C-alpha cells in the first residue's frame, strides 16, 4: 500500500490555512500546517514533506525567502506559491514550481497541478 503524500501548507492567515488543509485532506493527503515561514521551515526539516503550498505575503518571512530556503534543503520538493501579484518577480523564477494567483485558486486546478507535480517528482 502506497503512503499518502504529505503536504505542508504555510500561511500566516488562519482562514486560508484551514481551508487549504480541509481541501487537501478531502483529496486524501496528509497535511501539516504552519502559521509562519519560520515554523514551516522547522516542520520541513523535521517531518517528511512531499510538497509545499506557500503564501507569498507573510509577516515574518515572505514566500520568496521561504521558497529559497526550502530549495536549499531539498531542491526536488514541489513548491506552489499563492500570490496576489499577477507578474512573477524576476528573483522568483526557479524558486517555485507553480505560481497561483490568490483569489483565483480554483480547488480543482490546485489539486490537479499538485497531483501532476507529485507524479513528476516520483518519476525523477
């Protein structure tokens, strides 16, 4: 029996974090949540994580700084960044596997892209 993938959701706003947790759990994933970038990095270091869903705007560390550290810890873990910004900042290129505009994050779209990224990771 294959183990369920574990997704780490990092968002400093509780409503978004809880909604994503419920969505991902309903899709069959194990979900870890963190209320800050630092807390998310600590969980990433201490738990097996298969993918990360990360908010860009957070009070302690922005998503770019968190993604940069995640890549240094494990460059093969898929990272999805949720952002209110339409354009991707130049310094962000290569740090995330997918950028999704916040507010337009259709649950089916998010789950489908996450599934694709996890399958791609397993093939590598």
